[in-house]
């Protein structure tokens, strides 16, 4: 007869889990992260004292103690945040993940993007983030045609990924 050894694993309390994870956003959380992860963190930190925005070159953060940190975007891609709307929008050129709020929160949107040669580069349905935006990662130095469809409405527009291009598009009204 074999003798069995039992291993007892205790329960981890919620307070223990809180100690294992940082209690608030910090610059250390940005060390070595990808640009995509930096955008995800910036979006998750909305409502905190961290200010964040994205330019054509980097994701930028300013922490409550004044520390600033940036995560460079890829050399061949940039991100454009789009807030499709029906009734309400705001004027914007630079997307502030810490402040911009779109109308259509957690809403499925059919996104079709074609390049200047007519090649489809995106054709899928995505859900807008809790801030009402969808984020498109597109190749640089291009002009794109975009069609958005949601809630039985659609809109067509144009996006550019040139040096100095807007990273926040709030002018696409679904009709």
C-alpha cells in the first residue's frame, strides 16, 4: 500500500492579492512594455491622477508626482483613436486616454479600412472601449478610407498616418 502525501494550499485573501499588485499606477509598470500594452495601461488608468495621451510618435504619461514617461510607437505603425457618434462629440486632435470620452461605449462597430490602392487592411467588428473609442493600428505614411457601421447607421471618412497626423478622430457621425 502506497502512502499518499497531501499538499494543502491555503486561501489567498483579497487583501493579500492587493499587496501582490501595485495599488496605483506607477512609472515602473511601463518598463519594457510594448506600445500596445502602454495604450492598454493608459486606458485602464482613466479616472486616476495619471494623465496620458498619444501622438504620432509615442504614448505619453505624466504621473501625479510630476514624473513623465513615454513609450515609443513602432517605426512602421501608429495608432488612431476614433469615437464614432450619433448625437454628441467633442473637438479633438490629440487623443487623451485620460480624458477623451466618446458617446458610444462598449458598442460593436463594423470597421472597414482600405488603403489608397484599394486593398482592405481591416475588415472586422470591434467593440468600442469604455471611453467610447476604438483604436486602429495602421501603417505609417498612408491615407486610408474608413467605413464604420453601428446601430443600423454608417459613416465614411478618411484617415492619415503622416508625421503630425491627428491621433484622435471625433468627426465621424453615424447616420
